[in-house]
């Protein structure tokens, strides 16, 4: 059985991420006791589904200046050279390199570039569905998760706490809720 046969409603084509109906968010350990969450308000991308799903591709770009952690002072600090250095590195990009089935889900591997550093990462992808929309088009929905080390991408500020530990953890959990629209031929 081919991978295409296991994907309900699979359609070959080029899809555009609908940023209005999608969400790019993250969480990071804070003060060793809780997690701070944030999101990016500006991003774009496309998915090209090939006749052989394993040959499909994904590209995405996130505007790092659009970070929102619900605290303007913290957002400004994260945009600074201590973290993202958005004046020099305004975006984070992802380009897929492979797709494979992983049980009921899929694994998309690809190159994530942040602060001029590129690392191959794996994204766990859950297909939420493919179907018609209210406008005569076709949409697909995905939930995507991964975890990265911020230090591996040059976001290596350490802010030690009195008595041990750090203010900000190294591991970043990323969650994407993506809705994509099939481009009309």
C-alpha cells in the first residue's frame, strides 16, 4: 500500500497556508517552575503535495518581529540581540527535506534556519482533515509539534537565578495549527 492510499482525501497540488486560520505558537520553561507561551502573528508558507506523497514539500517563513508573549517589555527584549536579533535576522525559515508515515501521523524532516544557523529537525504532523470549504475551494488542516534547543540556534543567553537554575529554559516546544488552501489551477 502506498503512502497516498493511507492519506484520506489526498489531493495533488500547491497549497497556501491561510495565516488568518492558522496559529504558530511556542512555550518555554520560565523560572524553573512554569511555562511562558507566545505566538507569532505574521507567517507564510506553502505545501506542494506530489503524486508520491513522500516527494511532497513544505516551505514556511515566520516574521520574528511579530512575536507576542502578552508582555510588550518581554517581546522587545526577545527581539533584541540577547535573543532573536531581529534587525539582523528578521525571519525564521523552514524547508522540508523528507516526509514519511509515522503510525497514524507523519514525520516531516527539514531545515530550520534561525539567527543564520540551520539545523535539520523533525516535525510530528497530524492530518486533521482535507475537504471542501464554504467558498468552493479545498482546505487541509494539520497539527504540527516539535521541540528544539534554543541554544543550538544561537539563542544562548543564560540568566542564572540565585540559588541555582535559570530564568529561561533551553527547550522550546513549538505547536502549529495550520489550515492550508488548495490553489486554484
